[in-house]
């Protein structure tokens, strides 16, 4: 085991320069970008559920 501390990486969002903290389907991103991604995924899930319920 290494005694070296973990290296901080920058957010994978092209327009963001914050430190990455969270792994998401979009990459290793900062907390702010992770929250935005979560909202986008939730909105897509809701759209999918609404579209599926109209076919029954």
C-alpha cells in the first residue's frame, strides 16, 4: 500500500475547471456538475416513464 496521497483530478466537464469528486456515467466530475447530471438523468427517466404509460 502506498503512503502517497491521491492525486486530485479536474472535472471532466469541458467548461468546468473545478476538482473532480464524483464518478458518473459522464465521467469523473465535480459535485456541481454531478448534481446537474443527476437532474438530467431524472428528467430523462420521467420522460421515458410518461412515454411508456401512453402506449398501454
